[in-house]
C-alpha cells in the first residue's frame, strides 16, 4: 500500500501533527524498511524517506546501483540515513561483482583472529564504498545442532569462547574500515531445528545451560558492540510468555545489564515467525515498549508509520522510549562519519588477492587424502546442471590434473573419484542436508571407489560417516576462491592447516 506524506499528516491526531516537523524524535526514524534493488521501484523508497524513515535494509544490486541509490536517498532526505545489509560473507551473497569472503565457520576452521579481522576490514571497505555503513554481522549463534537449517556456516564454532574471540576480531576489522557491526541472533539460534523465516522455533535449554553456552559470547562482547539483533524464538527460560523473544523486554533488559549501549534491532518483522502470528502494529509496539530501537523490514512500513505516530501521540511513556531510541540512532550515525573508499575497491584486484589468501586458511580435513591423484573423475550427487563445481574443475585442470566429469559416479581405470557436495543455509528452505536419494548416490559411489575423496563446499556435517578409506575435505564455502583453494590441496600445492571447528555428528533433521 502506498501512502503519501500529506495523507499521513491528515490521519494523525492533532498532537502528533504538530510534532511531524521534529524528525529528531519521530518514531518513523526507527522504521527500517527492506528494499531489493532491481525488483522494487526507487520511487517507493523516496516516498518512505519523505515519511521520515531512518534508513533501509538493502538486498541485491550492483556496486554502482547501490551507490547511486544510497546517495540519491541521502540527498533527498537532507539528513543522515543509515543503510544496513546482511553482508555476512562480505557483500558477495548480495552484491554482484563484490569480493567473496570466507564464511564464519571457515574462519572457525582457521582459528585465526587475524583472518577474522581481515574479513571484517574488507567487508567494511566494500560496504562503505557502496553507501552501506551498518553490516548486520557477525552471527554469534553456535553451530551445535547439525540439523539447524539456518545457522551452520554462519556460526564461528560450537564453542562460546571461540565464537566470541573470532567475532570480536571481525568487529574490530569492521570498525577499522569505518562500519558498524551487529551481533545476532540474541539469545542464540543455534540449538533449534526450525527456520524462523518459516516458523517460530523454541529453545528448550535451561537458564543455566543458556548462561554457559548461548549467552556467553553475547555477554563477552556486549560492552563493545554497536548493535544486537534479537531473534524470533520462544525462550521459556528467559521469557515465560509464549511470545517471540524479539517482542519481549527480557532481551534488551539483559543486554543493558551487561553494559550494552548500542542499538537493539529486531530480526526482520516480515519473517513468518512473527508475521503469521501478530499484526505488524502489535508486534512493533511490543518490541518498542520492550526496549527495541530499530524495527527492521516490516511488510508495510508506510502504514506502520501512521499507526505508530498515532500511538506515540497518545502515550507519553512510548514517546520517551522513542526519544531514547532516536538518541541511540544518532550516536550510531555519528560513528559512521568519514570519507568513503572509492567504488573501485569493490571486487578489485587487491581485495580479491587478500580474499584468496583467507580462503586458503579456511580449510579442514575430516580425513586426509593419502596420495595426490593424477586423473580425477568428478561427481556431484546433487545432479544440478550446470555443474556447481565449475571453478574447482577448472582449477584442477590448470594445475595439471586430468579431470573427467563422471555423472554416474564411476571412475575409470587410473582415476580417483572426487565427489563435490554443495549444502549450506538458505532462508525459507527449511532443510540443510542432502536428500535421501542424493545421500544414497554419494555413499554408493564412495563405497565402490577405494581412495575416493568427498569435498564439501559448504556444511561440514555432510562429511560425517564417510566410508572407511574415503578422504573428506571441507572448504566451508561454495565461492570460486574456495573451490580454487580446494583444488590446490588435492593437487598437492597447498597444505591444509585448519581443523574442523565442530564435531562431525551426522544430521538426522
């Protein structure tokens, strides 16, 4: 629904109408709509700027299109705007032509705080170059449930101390590059088997367990964090009411008790965990009253602004809450000032070179290969076309190996079977494993080929229970640079120095 500014003003109560031209404390500033470049009309974003939104969560686009949009909206606003994005693997997953960077679990394999810092720095430079000053990362959820469909590669480890150490280094890198970070998803989304994009997961752990495990990395980093995103979860040990933690006062209260001074941001309000159960107005009011500062990606931001302005006008306590949140937003905006890197750094040679070095650190064996193959039969049990491991195959050939794509998974005389597996978290998919038929094809091929190797370009849990004598290598990423690093390993040109950051328990989800 499109609502023009004049209509909104007419709909407001008299008290709110008088305050409409005082944007510093306007609740509209706390609404951060989502905007997908190439799908949505920029004129819609312009209308929302005129209505007073404080920023946007951006999806997709090219470096130039994002840069043009952010600059255009800032000029139109005539005031600071804060743009955020889920650049967890750098901007690569969203921004065409940007630099792919290792996943958090890949950094966990490297155990290198310096690598995490470098990733944060490169991420910040590319984000700020296109006009995005707030990176919605790092993920502090723990990878302690193999069947979790949405965490997995996004986590650093299943160990709280390791997660805190690497996430802290990543945050320092972001700051060095001039960007804000965001710890997510508080209080911890790792120990569930449902995707909150589709459903409302429940964390069954006791308070003592949460204190020892999920809460620990958040508590460690709370004082140094720019922002924390709350999760769409039922957490009875922290919030006994059956409401998503996002809408509860329990999260903000706990964070503030640890000395956290930054922004509390909801997870996206258009996710089904909330949107299928609550009206947007009710959910937003509950979140604001509970201590949330930023309302992220509502389905109908224009209508929400009308409703919130009306509610704030009639409730002085809510008005006080809005003023607190606007003050925190102003502090965040002040922290992002400074010259932006040139657009040419995005996907530039220097960043690609540095990223390639990071990927070479973020590898781990589940079981090493006994000898370097000379000829390879390459097989993908998922049978996706075109081949997902094209960069891997090309790199093997450049390194002097003979490679034949074997769709039936049967090597010829003198060939070593290499199976490529591509499984990772994907929003709204609800699963994170090979299906039964794919797993059966993989295991049958490996059992029939002694000395074979499986390479997971994603979830390490797919390397659980491989046949005896079968090697397993994980890159923790499907990026071309990760595939090229794996090829160097199998060709004997690169030594694997990382270690598995999680125990390989088979997923039964």
